[in-house]
C-alpha cells in the first residue's frame, strides 16, 4: 500500500523555543535526567493503553505484554527509547510536541531569570518531559502510531531543536512510540549499556512497566550467542512494597517521577489500609511550591490506580483544594475499573479515603512542627498561604489546621511568619481574653498602624496579617481553643479586664467633654464617615479609622477591588485622640474654614495610614500646603 507521506516543515511555538533553550542551558549539569523523563513518558503511554483497553481490548493488537525498551547503536551514535503503549496520531504529535498548551506556560517562563541558580528547579517543576532529549542530542527522531489505527497511520517527527521540525505520515507496523536521540559530540558515555542501566536503576527502578535492554555479552559469549532482551528494573509498584524496605533514595526517585520535580520531597506518608475499604496511599510533600500554585486553571490531586491499573492523573476528589500541593498515589482494591470523575464525586469509598488521607497529612505536619521545627518552617514558607484556606474549606479539621498556622506578630522578629496560635496563647497577658489581629496590605503598614498603639503600650501581642487569604481566614475562623479572634480595627475597642474600671469611666468623661469638637468634625466630614468618636486605641497618633463589628474591613474592600470584584462601600468611623496636640489645636480653632481644612486633613491622614487611597489627592495637597503656610506665617 502506498502511503501519502504529507511531509511538512513547521515552526515551534515561541514558548517551546524558549523552553528548549532553557533546558539545554540550565540542565546541562544534570544531563542524565533525559533518560528518566523519556522513560517516564513511555511508562505513562503504557499505563494509558492499559486503561483504554479496559473498554476496548482490540487496542492491544494481539500484543498484551506492555514494555519499554532502551537500545544503543554505537555506529550511528544513537540511543532509542521504545514503548508499545498508546502512541499518538499526527494531530496529537503536533499538539503535544509542537506547542505547549499549558495556561501557565507564560508565567513559568517569566519565573525564569536565565541566570538564576534555581532555574533548573523551576524547569523541573514545569516537567520538561520530551524536551529533555535535546540536553544530549543534536537531533531527535520520534516515530509513533496510535493503538487501534492501521499501520499506514504511523507518524515521524524530527527536529534539531533549533526552531523548526518536520512531520510526515508513514507506515509503522507496531503501535507505540520510538524516540531516537542522535547524540551530540562528547556524549559517548550514554552509548555504554552499563551507564544507561545505572541511570534506569537510579531513577526508574520502581516503574511497574518492564524496562528492557539487550543483555551485554563479552568474549566467546558475544561471538557465539545472540543477546536477548532482559528486564533491568524491579518492575514492582513502589507503593505495594513493604514501607520498611523502601529507601529514601527510592522514595526520592519515585516522587521525582510522579511530580516531574528535580528536588527531593520534604516528607512522605505511606499507608496500607485493610478491611471494608482496602487501599494503599503514598503521599509526598514537595520541598518547593510549584510556579502555578495560584493558577485558577491548575489541576491538582493524586494519581488514582485500581488494583495496580492506572485510572487517572489529578484525581482531585482524593485531596482537598487546600492540599493541592500534595503529590502521590492512591491504589484501591475496591473501586470499579471503569471509575470516572463523575463517579468519584458521589462514592462513599472515595470520601473515606479522602478523609483518612487528610488526617494522615495533617498528622505528618503536626509531627514535623513538633519534632522538626526548622523543616516545618521551610514547609510553611512555601505552602502556608494555601494551608490558610483550610479552616474555611475543611470544617471537620478546622482546629487541627488552625494549630498548624503561623503568623508574624508585634513580638516576632521581622515579617517571617513563625508564631503559632498556641504560642500566642501561652504569651497572652494574665487578664487577656481575646486573640487580637490586624489586617493590612503590607507588613510595614500593619506594624506601624496607629491601631496598635494601645496594645504596644500595654504589651499585648497582635497578629499581623498581610496575606490576601488572611481576610478569608479570619472571616471563617472566629475562635481558637475558646479564644475569640478580634480585629483591632473593628468596633468599639473593648480590652476587657486589661482596662480597669477607672479607664473606662475616663473615656466616657473625655467623650462628653469633647462632644462639641466631635460634632464640629462630623459636620465637616458629613457622609464621608459613619461617625466621629473619641478613641481609646491611640496614644501617639491624632486619629484612625475603624469599621463596625460586623462590617467588611477596609483591607478586604481593597483586596476585592484589586481582584476586579465588587465590594460594598462601607463608611468608616473616625476616632480621634483628644490629647494629641493637633486635635487640641483644632478644638481651639475659631476660624471655621481653617477648622474644616484641618478636619479634612485629619481624615485623609487616617485614610493613608491604613493603606487607603484618597478620592481627591490634589485637594489634600492643597489643604496641607495651605496649613503649612499659615503655620509658617
């Protein structure tokens, strides 16, 4: 039969060319990972065939024994990685290799400095896969055919990795994919069988698909016998082995395979459950947050197997969204092989697995926080913002999650989040009843907020919350171990027994004495404020803004607007410090125009102090200049 080769020369997508350049430059010192990545792709292809064949046995094409083969041709200086997995058709080759469809690709490329020492780590997070071949090869030829299509549907793809590739249709008898690497000069080490075997043993020993190489014969054996294919990996799913028999090196290799990461995992938990719901789970915490952790389109979840048959990647129903950084495998003995994402949504066995694995991860983190605080701090620095989503998402484990949270406070060193709520409670004043916090755009804005003045004076610690997610956190987690969480910028400040009766009576007396001043300021500001009152928060500043107990904070209003969402226009309450020299000066000002300028400046300054934006900055500057000229004259 004559095949229309339909050969085309095409250009790589711009992002692909950038990735290729980065791969060759940044990963050259770790060249051997090309074999790990290509073998991993071959394994995935075999697993996908096994899954699709559950409903279409004809895809095996009378060749049910799945395998990966690595072969060397020293004369041609090539290394070929072959599999008899699912294969690809022409369109799939173009979509998979000619372009990068990931929505986070541009963000990924922007993350790379080109000179940053961590570039190789970021590339590893992205999962270079097929492109790693160009680390050691100056030309790569890929020949593939999708299972179930006739031999005439084979496809050959070839490129030197310099901007263009050719693609053509040809005949290919067997299904699957062959990737042939034409090695660069100086890469002869990868033509040696023992070198390739050592790499496979190091990175891919755990794969359940057999990896085969021709046996190496020497001397008379080489002259008399034809070498045969022999399996060079153990071929036993790592998670099915006794956990006491698995070394740290094997865990690292397996994690890197499933996560496409270059760094060792930070921690792992391996569990075998027997009884009414039998399954095995092997879960890993990465050492570094992926670049697309906050991408709304990012998929998450662990790999799902049923009786060692691969079912799906990113089984998100097996892991809550606030644990989307977890990588790993769940292998169930009880789920049906035809399980779908829709079935997962309503399966009680899945709920049971999910709930149990969440508790195991939380338990692992609790143990780490207690026994290895430095290691836990590293985890928190990478994933703390995600964990803060937990109390709102996972009510059943809210108290456990809250115990894992870390914050910067007025008593911590710098802006690093190192203080737990338990530590905060241990350091509370003798008569203190609440956990106090302030939310702000930045650490500096929180640390210097006028709302903290009375707390600093009384040596009361305050949590400084500056992550966007913190507003969501405190709206959902209103107490911890019987202690109410209280914003220092909401409502009338009640310090409970921290304030004696005399102080409260004095505040009422001062408010009555300055009623006229309060009314004058309210008259100037009008609808700009909800109210004007005397403050018991301030010791050094003339004024500050607060909102009602149940109103949305000013910081949350700003966050929502920055995200392009609507936010209610909540009026603030202006609190004044009547002992401040500026306020005393205002109280004595007979000129109503001068008083109005001073009142407006006071309000605008309070707005700026809490990170807000002025509606009319030019008017503020004009009033301030006018006031300065009057003072100077």
